[in-house]
C-alpha cells in the first residue's frame, strides 16, 4: 500500500469503542480527513457505564473520557445525524436531512440494536431495551412513576437492568427462559450460585419462564404482564434483554454482502471496495477456532479499530483478537473468564477442575485439554484475576501444572492468601491422581 492511502476522506459511521479507536489511531498516524457520524450522541462515551449513571454513581459527562474540544483539536469532524442509506457505487452516504456525504474509505462501526419481542402489548412505550443513551433517558423518564418492573432475558444486560432497578427500590420480576441463570455460558455450580445471589437481593427470579403478553393503557404505560406459567403480575415497565443484533437494516439493498451482520474477511474488508466493518456489526466469514463470528464485546471492538487504522495508514493488517476474555458483575460478584470453559464439557475434549470457597461467593474453574495437557480456560467468580498472566498462559499453550504452580501471583485480591492457592494446588494433585494422568 502506498500513495493510495494518503490524504483520503475517511468516514466512520458509529462513535462507539470501535469507530473512535479507529479515528484516534488514524489521527496519530495519518493526515486523512476523518469524519465520525453518530445519531445517538455527538461525543464518544462509555456505553458500559450507563448503568452507573442511572444508579447515581456517575454523571453522564463522567462517561466521556475526552473533553468536548478534543475532537476539534485533533481535526476529527463529528456529525450527529442518522444515515438513511448507502450508495456504494457513488461512494456516498445519504443522511436523514437528505444531505449527502462522500467518502474515499467508509468504516461501518454501526453497532447493535436490542432484539424485540413479538407478543401482544410488546409495542407499548414502557417496553424497551437498554443499549443506547436514549434508552437510559427513556428509563429515567418512567422511573419515578413505577413501583414494579419486569426484566425479560437472563444475559448480562438483563442482570444490569435488574441491579439498576433494585438500586432505586423497585420490585423486580426477572423472567429467564432457561432452567438456570445464564446456563448457556456458566457451568451448573456457578449458575446456581448466581441464582441464589439474585434471590438473596429480593429479586423475583423466575426460571423456565417466558413473557406471554402485556397489558397497558393509551399512554403506553404497562399495567400487568402474563407469563408462560399462567401468572398475572403487576408491572409498570418492562425491560427487554433478549439479546442484540447487528444494526444493519439501512444497508439492505446497498450491495454489501450481509449475513447476521456485515460479512468481512480477516482484514475487516467487506464485499465492496473501500468499505470496512468493525465492532458489533462485523461478522467474520471465517471465524477463528472456538470463536463466534460476531463478538459484541468491548475489547474485540477496540482491537478491530486499532487493526483497521493500521490498514488505512498503509500497512495492511489482519485482525488477531488474541485469547478470548470477558468480564461482568452480578450485583457485587465479579465475573471473569479467559479462554474456553464449556458449561457442559465433553470429557474427551475438555476436563475441568472446580474450586469453591466454603463460605464466600468465590469460585475458580479451570479447563484443560486432556490430550495436550494444556490449560485452555478459566472462570472466576468473586475473584479478580490479572489479565496479563492468563493471556500469556493461553498464548503460550501453558500446561495446567504450570498455571496452578504460579496461581498465587495471578490474583489481584490481597486477601486471597497463599492458603487458597495451596488449597487449589492440593485439589489439583488429587484430581490428577483420580484421573490417573501422567503429568
């Protein structure tokens, strides 16, 4: 790549972590003209911090890591408008005021949108997802007048909404269609621990339960809900946490190859020349082993932004996300995972070692490959783990013996003493002898 990548007009659609990371790195290394378009908010903010704004821990302006004049100082133009359609043939975006914006290179970082339910009453105004800044504003507008709320869906956004509503003293019905909370991700012991923890906070957690219909009034307020268990429950607001989908409806008919998201190759290139896609909206045509084709998490979005910035600066670079990791919080229990830990492992492919504190909500679960005898993943609840250690161990295909031997230094928690590391070491020695593994 040479002069074709100098002094071009680059338009980035979306000001989330992916788009803004790309813009910042481009500005550091190029003289490109950079324009960022976002309908949601003129300035970049931390989407994961919205719950803390509602809970009163932060003001919204605290979620914005850059001063408002940062963008002008760095010659990054911001446009707060909605894109109606893409004219890829003429390299033009058509905006909601019918003006158009030309580009040399287009970066689609348009994120996700909350999934909706198709049931009677689901279009009431007091039924919403929680993804955008406007969703926070809508929830805030309903909050004072509600006593009871319902959250539908047992993922990470669902538990966030439950905690947010609980912090304001609302009674919360939590409808989860699975037999245990997040049991498609968490193994049985961890999932059951979180079930108990949710209920210990006074939340009405209802498992194996779906929302069947809602009733409301002409103002859009919800009055009651009906569940798949033939219950009728009072509720003035309903939060939908039934997953998200790539925000790509406006691209239909544009000529781009679409699947669930915008199909890209390892270089984040779409089917149309000079158009790239990053973040939640990008779908890998050939995902890496044991990885999803769409990974809607903060760190993969950041890496995609950094990777694409290198390509647009003239150094074509393939996307390498590194070992998988994720983190969350279930009320006051922190969750971290690195690598692959199956909720229901096949013992021919994965063996697990599980440790649980006898009194506290602290657990560790390690997985390893029985054939290669390498550490393949960990889940921790109530324990802070140091990212650099687990990332390195996974990258270097480290044996689980080596991981357990050096476990103590990977703990953040000062109170997590040598005693617990030794306890896990003893548990591992017992596990090896039980399995008759030749380590």
